[in-house]
C-alpha cells in the first residue's frame, strides 16, 4: 500500500507535490487545534451547567421556606384571602425550579434529593388544599394552625435540608470535576507535546524528502546534459519524476535523437552541406544553456520557490517543444514568438535584476511563416552583447511594422550599443562569413536561412549607437502554409 502511494506521489506534478507538502504540514496542526477546541468546549459546557445548577438551588434554598411559611400564616389568620394568597404561585415556582434542575442535569443520574423535593412539594400542595378547604368550611382555625405548625413548617424545613444536601452534592461534583479537568489538562499537555514532536518529525521529513523528489530528477537531467555538453550523444534520459520532468526528459531524448539524425544527414549529404549545417544549428539546443537553466531550477527548489520552479520547468518544456517541432524548418510566427517568450521567461529568472522585456506583435501576423529559431538568436545577442554590457537593468522590445508587400520584426535593446567601426564589422559578418570565425555566425546563419527560404530580398539588418542601444530588423514576406488554420 505504501509502495503504491509512493509511486503515485513520484508521478504527481510539481504543483501537486507542493500542495501535498502544504497538506502534510497544515493537516496535523489543524486536527490538533480542532480537537483541543472541542475538548475545551465540552468541559466549559459541563462546568457552566454545574455552576448554574448550584446557583439555582442556592437561590431557591434561601427564599422558599420563609416565604411559604409566611404566606400560609397570613392565609390562616385571615390577612389574605384564598385568591390573594401566593402559596400556589410559590409552589409553581418551586416545581419549575425542580424541573429546571432535572433538565440541566439530564445526563447525570442519582439525584435522589430532587425526587424527595418533589415529594415534599406534593405534600405542601396537599396541606395548602386542606387549609383552603377548612377556611371555606369555617370554624377550623385551630386545625389550620396545627397543620401550619406540625406539617407545613416541618415539611418546608425538610425541603430546605434536601436543597442544602443537593447543593452540597453538586458542589462536591464540581470539585470532583475540577480535579478531573486538571488531570485531563495535564494529559492534554503531554499528548500535545508528543504530537508536537511527531509534527516536528513530519516537518523535518517533508522539508527533506519533498524538495529531494523535485531536485533529484532535475539533477539527473543535469548529469545527462553535462554528458551531452562533453559530446556524448549516446546518452539517454530515463527519469520518471512527474509529468513536467518526464516531458522534459522525453524532449531531451528527442533532441538527442534529432541531433543524431542531423549528424547522419550531414555525413550522407555532403552536396547539401550548407543547408544541412543550417538545419543542424537550428535544431541544436545549447547544452550549457540547458545545464545552467536546470541549475537555476535546482537553486529555486532548494530556496522554496516552488511556483518559480513550476513556471521555469514549463517554460523550458515549451522551449524544447518549439525547438524540435517535429523537424519542421518553417513555422508560423505565433509559434516562433512562443519560443522566444519561453526563452525570455527563463532568462528573466536568471537575470531578474537586469532584464525586462516586451513583446508587442499584432495578432494578425501570427499565421505568417518564419524560419524556426530566427528571433531567439537576435534576442540572445541583445541580452549578452547589449544588456549585460551596460550598467543597471535593460529592456528588450520585440515589435512589428507592416507594409504592403512585407513586414518587419524589430528586436530593440537599450544596451551598450556599438560604435561605427564595430557596427561595420557586424554588418559585414552578417553578409560574409569568414572561415573559422564564429563571432557573427549566429547573425549570419539567421540571415542566410531567411534568404535561402524566401529569397535575396529578405533577411536581417542592424543599426546601433554606442551607449544608446541596438535595433535588429527582420524583413519577411506575407507567406502562409497550405496547412495553416
């Protein structure tokens, strides 16, 4: 059973693992708090019931004998008529008090005192009726006085004694409850301490195990990418650490397979060396970029930035998905912008203090075609040669300008910029690649692939000013795929 639960957890998404960690921390605390509140509530209700019972009995005990004896005397001597007498009212009130005490203590058995009190009240009611009958018949003063002296006063005295006994019994129970409650409170403290220790153990386990389940698969991916960076393309990733990591692992394997396919294609198709070189470059993913990104994800996970981890893994997965894209060389602009957005989202986490960006391209341009991985190298160039070479933060803008027969995509940065001599070298490198010179190969490759697919009228151009920034423009035709929606 435990093995099955562990297997389900390992296959959970990163977000689900984070929610599970929250639950494991909060649930025990919430359970203990609810249990403590319920125990306190039950004991408070019981205490309040016993106090009310004692107070009610004490109040009745103080007043009833004096009032009832006096009312009986006034009725016998003729100071009050039967209608004016409050004997019946006093008996009704006494019965109501007894009924209230019985209801208050409905869950406590053994109240013999209350049974005796009810019997005495019944006797007093009988004496009251007998006195009233004698008054109606007349000439029975002596008999009534005897009833008052020998019966009524004795019964009210006994009634008072029973209430004293009842009050004493309730006070003893209250004291007993107090002792039991102190014992219970001590047990609660002991149990609470034990639960706290258990909870701390759970927290220690959660703080170790759950981050480990997140970072371990990423570290394994990092080892694979390190081997790729060293040139070993026979390695494969076989990691099952949740949907996101599994998707990333599959994407990585697909990337390796794609690289191997392109390498084979280069070997077999020497006559198409230049185009195969373009396809290889466009399909390759920089292993160092991937390794640094995974390293940043590990750092975020260890720092407790779970939401950032999920967001960055998702962006990296989307980045691979667009890079591979089933081997297609030409894709809609919408997919290319999604690829760039994923790249910028990853880089913004890594360079959050210096990098801001804005993508403002009209939706109407989304279906038009563009060579895959065209904008990303220009954005990377703006980041590493523009933004990072100036003091303070910088901004990268991706915009579009539309004309009748073509449209321009602009990558604008407010970085260090270039002087006129450096700008002339870059413009020359875009058009003419020097042998064994990779400094401008990225820009040269982007330009060549655009011209290869769309003709000599299209490609990239660049303007820059030292200290003011750089603008790179991509000129493209309005062309859509026959399979576009």
